[in-house]
C-alpha cells in the first residue's frame, strides 16, 4: 500500500511539473504568435500603400506605302500599301505612397523589349499638401499633350511637333510644383519649374541642365464647364559636334566654320501656349484642346528631333526657327458610350523657307512642313475596355528640288487600337 501511495505521488508530481512547463511554453508560444500577428499587420499596412495599375494596347495599322509606323518593321514592299499588328504599349505601374512621400516606377513591356518609362520620387509640402518636389525620370512639364497619358489620349500618338521636340516624353531631372492652399485667391494658378538633363530617357552626357517653366490658370466657369490655359518656356542647349554651324539667312543656310564652334552649345528655346476646355450641351460632353509652339531648334542636316542619344552628337549643327501646334475636338454622342474625334496638327521645322525653295542652298527634307487632318471614334465598351478607330490624312510641302517630295507622300494611315486599363 505504501508503494502504491509513492507511485501515485510521483505520478501527480510529474503531471504538475509537466503542466508547469507546458504553461511556460504556452506563454512563449502566445508571445511569439502575437509578434507574428504584429509583423503581419505591418506588412499588410504597407501593402495597402502600394497601388498597381497600367494598361495594354493592341494595335492594327493599315497604311499607304510611304507611312512610317510605330509598330512592326518598315514596309517590306515600298511600292504597295501594307499593314502591321503589334503591342503599342504594355504598361505596368507601381506606386508606393506613405505620409508625404511617394515613389513611382513604370515599365513598358512589348514585343520590342522592356523599357523604363517612369522612375521618380515625389514629396508633398507638409503645410498645405498642394505643392510638391519631384525627382527622377518623369514627364517634362511643358504644355499639355506631352504629359497627357497615352491611356486617356484620344489619338493613337502625340502630335508631330510634340514627338519631334520631346521624343520619349520624359526626361531625367527635378521638378517643383507651386500651388496656393485651398480657398486662396491664387488657388487657380499652378507654377511648375524643372531642371532636366535635356536628353530624353537616355543617360546624361554633359554637366549642363535645361530649364522648363509652365504657368497655368484654371478659372471656374458657369454651368459646370472647365477652362485651363497656360504658357510654357523651355531654355536648353545642344552640343556642337563639329566646327561647322549652319544658320538661315534669306532662304538658305550659311555656314560658319570657326574652329571655336566645336564643343560649344547651340541654344534650344521654345515658347508655347496651351488651352483645354470642356462643357456639356444637349449633344453631350464636349472637349476642346489646343497648343501653339514656336522657337529655335538645333538639329542636323537631315532632321530636327531633339537629342535622345547616350552619346554626344558628332555631326554639323543646323539651327532652324520652327512653329507648330494642334487642335482637337472630342464630342460625346449623347449618352451613348461613343466619342467622335476631329484633330488637326502641323509642324513647320523651318519658317524661313518653303515650297519650291526647299532643296536649294543647303536646305533638305528636314525643312519640309507637314500637316495632318485626322478623325476617329472611341467606343467605351466596358468600364476598362476601349476600342479606338482613327484615320490620318498627312500632307507635306512639295518641291521639285527633292525627288521624294515632288508630290505628296502616300503616308495616310488607319489605326485600330484595343485598350484594357486596370
């Protein structure tokens, strides 16, 4: 009997000891679980600060034989009309926002490869949160269309003058936006200033910076209409790769071959005016947008496109005065999910020569003026799905001095774009 009592006592003691250890482990497990829950909550909280967005554009283009398309290869048979299919844009954009700061990173993924489109940091002012500073790779703050998103634009591409002066749309640098607090008499004004590399999305090649300034105003209109108008200024420079600099005098180029020209910089200067308005009538919503830009553009003998190369230019510099712009009208079709579009744009790369004088005295096809009349329609099929049809009639100056331009080029094009935005 005594042995049984001892055995029972030992058993009870072992249960108590095990219970105590189990309780201690349970406390530790609970603490570890609470820590894991806290960490998980922090991770989820940060995930809530991340926004993933983007859009996909599939295109079909049918064009006349001389057209220059943004998708596919060049015309395989220059004597015949041709067509191409492709992914015009495949964007994925990640935005992380916390407190006063945010970071944006956007890629473009197509059959042509993967390219960075945006990569910048943005910090709001801590007082009114209406102004901010931004640095990295971003849209250049000049006018309206250069930074009007391709996912919302009513034409497949930006106007010729925009794609010439601002190829790639973006640049590397820093920008500050100033806007007064809500309720201030100055609230309708917005001032944006930027210092950029001036080389598009290519790497910077020198220690100089280009300046951009844009001042806009958005007064309130009766009946719910909106109006915004602005003025933009661009001041930059382009490296002179040789001692030869050509400037227009009369209707031809005059050469300056001073050895000191090599390594200097030619002035790049633009002045632009932009307007955007919308209102509602019995016909539906109406939008009207326009820009007018003029200035001086350094280029080459064969082109006037702004720098976008990772290398400094090594060709002769040709300095031209230019003018151009666009106007676009967008009309809703009542309450139907359709919009009608009418657009006109033009670009004269050299205002000091025209017509039959082109091709003489050093002028080339780079001095040819173009204008485009286009019309189209957009079907908003679903919330995030659009189908856009667009036809461009492109006209160029004619001259008997350039064999390719004795007649109007056959470069009209029809574009069908299917877009999904998420």
